[in-house]
């Protein structure tokens, strides 16, 4: 059998970095050319952010609550053997989910039309 020809180019082994050397600092944000991150004026707590978002688009939490309510009552009716009521509540859940998605899209559209401050 013929021996396989070896390439004329020598193998270039990847250079190993010194142990303990990290190519980036995980405590700092990465530096990306052409990108300037927006710094927030203040840190918001979960409650403050939730209230602000609810005031901006109140229909999303209403749709979420309606979806959860229809799901819970539908599952309860299914467990009790009320199949007709369960089916109606599951259809109501689908309607509530659609309402929520439309509310999110309308909210995004309305936010994009607002002038930047």
C-alpha cells in the first residue's frame, strides 16, 4: 500500500494562554465598537417597573389576568366533569390570549410613535 502523503505545511498548534489569563473582565460590560449603551437614570424595583408598565399599557395585565382566570376555571370545570363549560372556558382563554397579544402589539406601536425624551 502506498503511504499517505503528509502536507508540506507544518501543523500550527493553537497557542495556549497563560493559566489564569482571562480575555475579558466579567465584572465589566463588553466593549463593542459603534455601540453606546444607554444608562438608566435610576434603578427601578420590580413593583415600580410593574406599575410604570401597567400605566403605559393597562390592557396587557388585564388580558393576562383574563387568560389565567379562564385557564384556572376551565381546568376546574374539566376536573369536575363539566365538559361543555370546560370547552367554553378554554375557548375564552384563547380569546383572552389573542386580546393580550394584540394589546402588546398596540402598546409597542404606540410607544414607537411617542417622541423620545
